[in-house]
């Protein structure tokens, strides 16, 4: 049994790792290392990969090694761990798991047991490290020492309230002192049962305390914008007779996580880091025959496929569809990629009484006889997302291997032989880890389906200006309000392509920026005749002494790629210029920081009429700057009605 069952097995992983040593080119070696990190591996192989990773990242010949934000296509992210239990044996697994999530993780571990001092008093080393995330890796006794079993309910509630109150104070220290986002590790049980099944009925029993503390921590984290690392739900308790918690190792060296479980711990941490950096997957691409139903619909017909009530297999396929529908409900885009006749395949969605998924749940439907990598590329183009945002599910090992080979950016999990395990495998892989959840996530599938309808109309249009007018677009513009903070922060942290600077901000950062009277914090919502696109853009502008008074630096300008080619950037500029002039500004300064993924906007500012200027001293390496004189500017035209809202 494997702790990472969604990863494909390598025929000779040990030999392949040895082969990395012979690669002279550091970029080539890192690319091969990333590929190997995407295979099933134990703690020993993970440690070997981590040692080579350290050598690669330290190599002066590695492309982008000197960049602050990216290296060889990987996003740099700094993670600090403040532990009350031993974590050093887990750090290599965190770094290696980060590779599969598009991250070059720098990890530092604080002094054992000194998390309170670091966050309440200060730690110069941690301040110099400048973490993006701080993981509080605490065991249960470090949060709340054992209470007497005779403690009354009120005493237990008071003790839990005090413990969670202290954690909230530590989270504030993470944000206020270090400008980072806190991640709280939920508590794992380490005490044997005292009462058996009656444990949960005794308020002060160790088992009941852990349960109630975790619930209270989750509620507080939701209110405070902290993230949680829920190991109990994400990590198995045992594997091949090996226990996640080993009392011997705990008493010998305070190892809360048994070393063989390090790879899955690393995966759990890395997926949270990726979600915080906006690198979670967005789209689930589904095969049909023997994936969503049993049988081949082209041969068996609608009435012959195995689905729903009547057989264990049919119920298992329906359960997997229900899981996919749940992902769609929370905002994951669903697409279909199948070798099939489209009319026949669609008929199952529209006519089969046991289908859980319906056509309206699918944002892009491609059923034909073309190769699947090509179809997946076209799905990405239609939805205007990167292939590295996609997860492909197919029961056929050959098709999985082809997609992995042709589209290495697509996540392709291994699947068990029985469909009953499909949902659990996809869930265990953590591709769709969330760092927040908003009302707009609930309508995302319909929004992307509307995008496909727009694309279909565009493909048949011969008059682009007429097409844009026919969309009847309305752009609602307003200062970022408290109700916008969660979605705006989500967009800031997830947008990679149409993002001029890729500066990331938490909700708290955004709240502070929006309250600054010398700054502009604006958000934009686009509606057209096909529907509401939701919040699609954020612009943050501030005064910067490097450019002199009266000139606002466009610190952040990002938009959803779904609205490209519709003149939205021209409409946004018109509103920003208007808002800046109302503040007494005389010019806008545009900044572009190349990130490796935002090349599409390299000419954004000159395309809008800005003129290049020399960068000031000490700015971000590689950044380019442009200036727009508001008094003399000739703003580009557009076919969008601007609506100003409070």
C-alpha cells in the first residue's frame, strides 16, 4: 500500500535519482527532478530528492535563481514552522512536495517550543527570513494541558476559550509582526482511550478535548482568516502496520509524525502553501466510458450503461458523479474529454434517469475521435485557463500515460481498479485545496459555461466591433468594500497571467490598503447579455516617493483572463484615470514585473498609451515602468457602459 496512491509508480526511481547526478545543466537537472517528484515515493527517496533539490537551487547557472519571486518556472514561497514537536524530518518532504505544486519552498524551523516568544516578543532571525506563511505546528498539550477528568462543562468551555484566545493572539502576531498568513495545525490525539466509546461524553477526557479544541480552532480561523492544516482528515492513521503516531518515537524525540509518514505530511503542507499562492487546480476534466458510467455508451446504448441503483458498480459510478457535482458546486470547473460521438454522449447527460451530472454542470464538452491531449488543450483555450490548472480523470492507464507525456502540466492521478475508490483518490491528492470560499465560487461553473457560449458566438462573428456591441457589457466599478475583501484577495492570490506585478496580499493587507486615504483600491464586476461574470478585476494605486507628488503608482492591476479581448482593460483605465484625477493626481505610473507566467501583459501599458520611463533606483529586478499624463492622455475607446457604485 502507498501513502501517495494518486502518484504513478516509477519503474526504477532509485536509478533515476542516481541519474540526476550526471546531468551537468542545472535547469535540465531541476526539470528532471520535478518530474521524479511527481512519482510515488517513500521517505528515503524523498530525502534523496531534497538533497539534489538544494544543490539545484544553489546553482549559479540556474535560470532565475537570483529572482525574488520565481525560479525556473517555480513560484518562490517562504514558509516558517514554529513547532512544539520535532519537525526537522518533515522539512525535506515539504520542499519536494512543493515541486509538484509549482513551488520552490524555502523553509525555516523556529526553536522548538519558543513559538510564543517568536510571535509575541519577536525573533530577529524570523524577521530577516520574511515568511509568507507561518505554520504553528503544535501538539495538544502545548495548546491546552490535560484537565482533571472531574472538570465541569463550564470549566472545560472556559479552558478551551482561553486556549483558542491565545492562538488568535499568536495569529495576530504572525500578521502584524511578520506580515505573513498564519496556518494552524489542528491537534492530533496522542493519548489512548480512557473510556472507550464513552470518551466523547466526558467533557474533560483527552479525546473530547482534542475534538472540541479543533472545532473551536476552526471557527476562530474562519473568523480571523487563518488557514488550518487538518492532519487527522488528510493523513491515514496507519499504513502496512506502521502507525502515524508512534509512542516510542514520541517519548524518545517528540516526533508527532512517524518518519515513514513524512511524504504525505509534506503533501498536506505543500497543497496549503499552493492554495495560499493561488496555485490550486481549477478544472476537473472527465472521461466518460467506464469513468462516469460503466460500459461504452456507443456500443451499449443509454439503456445498457451501468449507472445508479440496481448494482453496486452502478451506485459507485453515481457516487463518483455526486463527488464531481460537489466540486462543481464549490467552484471547480467541470469539463468532458471523451473519445465518443458527441450527440450520443450528451444524450446520457440529458436523458439517463440515474445521471447525477447534467449538461448544465459541464462548462466545456468535447466528445470526438481526436487525441485527448489535443482536446485538453482546446478545453483550456475555450475556458481561458492554463493546462496547469487542470486535473484529468480517465480509467484507461494508456490514456493517462499519453496525457502525462504530452501535457506534463496537467495533473493526472492514478486510479484504483474499482470505481468505488475514485472519489477518495482525487480527494486525497488535494488538487483543489482552498484558501478561501466565496459566494462567487458557487456560480463559477455557470459563469464558465457562459464564457463558452460567448466564444461560440465570437467564432462565428465577422464584425468584431458589432460583436462587442452586441454583448451589451456593463462594468460596475467601485472602491473595495468590506464585502469585497474575500473575493478580491482570492483574485489577487490566484491570478497569474493577467497580473502586472503578481504582488500577493491577504484580506488584512487589502483592508489596510483600502483604508489608506492616499491610495486607490478599486474592484470591477462585468455583466453582459450572457450573464454576470462576477468580480473580474482589481486595481490598487498608491503614492510612491520615488516618482514625486501627484503621481500614483499602479501597484496592482489584474483581471480574469476570461474577459480578455473585450476592451475591459480600456474601460478600467478610463475609470482609474477618472478616480485618480478626482484625488488630484496628475499622472499614473504603470509597473510590469515579469514573473514567467504574465508575459501576455508585457505590452499592456504601451498598448493603452503610456510612455516608457526609467525605473527608479532599488526597484524589483527586471521591472519596467510607464507613465500616463492624465491631462494630455487620449484614452482608448471601448464598447462598455461604466456604472459607478458605492
